[in-house]
């Protein structure tokens, strides 16, 4: 017994005529009759009596129809819920992003995203790259914004842009403007640093910078919250290495430096699981966010040029 047989059976119950039911389902009367015969055999019962050209359902058929309607409705609901159609996809959509990126870069794109996809049931989770990747793999997230480089053959990575990392050091006076100084590697020796946790992808990029300049950082504190790190630097507890976009547009109590002869950067990218049948809503939202995040970056670079 399958859903196709039940649908044919209900068509006959509604028509009381094999010919009319066959026309309704676009099959021949013989094909419908065969399916009903197979259904009755599987259930070990008779379902209809014939009166001329009419089929008269017996009590067993009435009982079966009650159950069949429930089953067919449930199957239809499942098909609708899992339809891969942008205009009919009402399943929850889960997007994950880092808190710093959410604060500084995702406000405008997320507002526009809700306007462009008003029927989509979108939720946002704040998550570090490592947790986002784990969430993609166990199907808790549909799409994530992560820090690269990442090597994982199970993921489809959509690069967005590269973002420079700068050394920030406490200042006793307020600093305005976006001037970037140059600091020699030797000046970073024995400097107390507040860095991201060892397990984070961003920390691995920072550690490679220190390896290249052959200066082991003296780490006095680790934190995964960029805002907390900035506040600790401003309070004079230590220096740090932070992404470019979190340093813009505010008066602060720290100076910004590029290490002499070095240019450290991280990549930002969208990530989703590789699959033979990708969800169209995921592809559409990824395409929208890619355009929404890359364009402001291009405009910002054209206005400011290369810092020196």
C-alpha cells in the first residue's frame, strides 16, 4: 500500500465511477481498477460493490477513506513544508555569525534581508567560527559567516573579502582619526597581550603573524569577545591584534599599528554544507548577503585608499 493507491482510492470514493475517477487522475479506467484491486488484496478485504456502472463503497471503504484522508493530508503537508521553492519555503532558516561582525557589518544587510525575503522564517545565532562549522555539519544552521582560511571538503565556501589585522596598544590620551603607525617586531617583545582563545581560527592567524616576526607573544589574558578585548586595551591592561572594521569611526584610547614588513589579514566568507540538492532559499540568501557585504567594503576601500 502506498500514497498513490490511497489517492486513487479517494478519487473513486468521491466520483463513485471508475471512469470519472480515471479522468480526474489522468489514468485509464483499467489502471485505476488494477490499483484498487491490489489495494483490496493488501488489506484482505472488499471495498466496493458494483451496481451497473456505479461503484458502491461498503463500510470497510468508508473506514479506509477516513484514514486515507488523514494520511494524504499529512503527506501533502510534508511535501509543502519541504518544497524547494523560494515562495513556498516556510521552514525555519538559521543563520550564524560572529558577534563582532554582527555589530559592525550585519545591521544593514540583515534589515534589507528581511525586506527582500518577508515570508522567510529567519533566525540569527551569534557563534564563533568553530561553533558555526559544527552547527552546519549537524544541521543546526543553514548558512554561516565564518573566518577563513578553513580547509573542510564538506563545506561550500563563498569568499567575501580580506580584512587586515592591526596591533593596538593603549594610549593615555584620546585618539581620533584612522592613522596607522608602523611598529618594529622588536618593540613587541615582552609586551603583554590580550588575545583570542587558542582554539579560535582568528587566534591561529595571529599566532602565525608572531611566528613570522619571530616574537613569541606574552599572553596575559584570552577572551573571545572583541569588545571586551578593546575595553581592556583602552584600560591599559595590555595590547592586542584586532580586525580592521572594529577600529573605525570612534574616539578611543589606543593607537593602531601595522608590523613593519608584515601584512596580516583574515578572510570573511559564507559557508554552507555541500549537497546534491541545496535548499534554494539558502542559495538565494547567500547570494544576497555576498552582494550586500562586498559592495560596502569596495566603497569603503575606494574612499579611504590604502592606509599608510
